[in-house]
């Protein structure tokens, strides 16, 4: 006959095996919300990637056609012409969803270079990317320090001449 101690060890081992088999993977408690967050994340990355790759049509496909975003698109296209290389990183700080409206607060930093020898113009800032949609997520507005339109910022900074004292 099996001793009580060995029987206890076998039962504990069996319980551990069954527990491990039952916890094979973590499933999302709210799969529809999880999928929506994944779509939002993909849209943010697609916007950043299209800008860095100088893909104007890729950026346009992510935007609701409004006057503000047409201006943003022109600013981005001016950047594409003005800079040989653009490096941009986004760090999402907060996502707020209310119905179809999505506000994504991001910290961004980047380097814009006019040519290969140019050390580049380093900038950073915070912006709120305003998106809309559930199944399809589209940019509807930008507020704050926009990383798009760096050529305009640089042109404005170059026109400022320091006064002599």
C-alpha cells in the first residue's frame, strides 16, 4: 500500500499539472476593447512610419479630410522636400476613449537632417492626436506641439535675427 506521504506528493503533483494546463494563456477580459486598442496603436505607428518614410499618400489614408489636416499634410510634404532624413519617435502617454472619439497624448522626439553631413535639427514636444472610429481609426485633429511642419518652424527661427546691443 502507498504511504500517506507518497499519496500526498502524488496528489500535489497532479494538482500542479492540472493547474498549469488550465493556465495555458491569458485571454483578454474584453476582447472587443483589446482589438480596438490594437487598431489605435497600429494607426499611431502607421502615421509615424508614413511620415518618416515620406509617404504622403500613406499619411492621407489615415486622415479625415478637413482643412486642419490638409494644412498638416502640406506641412508634412514641405518637410519631405526640405529634409533628406527624418527620424521620429512617439511615446504614448495616455489614450482616452469616449464613444467614437479617441484622444492619444504622445511625447515625441525627432531629428530632421537637410543632408547626410547635417548634424540635424533635434526637437521634441507633446501633442494630442485626435482620432475617430471603432473598426476603422482615422486622424481628425492635432493639438499641441506638432512634429509635422518642422520646415516651417525652422524657416521661422531662421528669420529671427538677434539684436545687437
